């Protein structure tokens, strides 16, 4: 069964850091582009970051550039989102997604940044 499971969320003070993990099972992340999204209750889900199939090409939404880093660890079959200098506006549920013709979402992990 193909599955994505996010973890690593929590409560952190403004300026702090968290590393989110997205563990894949049933397929290899090395074969897919992988994205991170976030969603605040009542708002549209927002793109945050993407990593290409090889992981060598990454893109970010402007609001997180220079603070967040997406990476793939093929040996662990996991995608990471390193988040530094967190701000209250980063508070959201974070989701990872497998891209391609068979999209797959994880269940999300809550990130709360206090001011």
C-alpha cells in the first residue's frame, strides 16, 4: 500500500526551527517529484516547496525562500522540510504530496509558531 506519513510538527517560538519528515512506503521517492504544502483552517492549501525527481532542483514560495529547505533522502525513502527562522505566519498544517499522474497526499502535521 502506498502511503505518505508526515511527522515533526509541533509548537515552537518565533525564530525557532523544525524539521518535518515525510516517510514514504510502497514506492520510492527517488522516482517522483515531491512537494510540501500548508493549509490554515478556512483557507486554500498553499504550495510551499518542491523537489524534482532527482532532488537536484528545488523551488519555494517567496515567503519561505532562504528560510526553508526541501530535501530527499533516498536511502530513508523520506522527504524533509527544514524550517528555520519560523514566523507566526508559518502556522499551518503541513502536507507532503507525491506529484505525477497518481498524486498521493499525506495526512498532515501541525506546525504552530508562537510570537
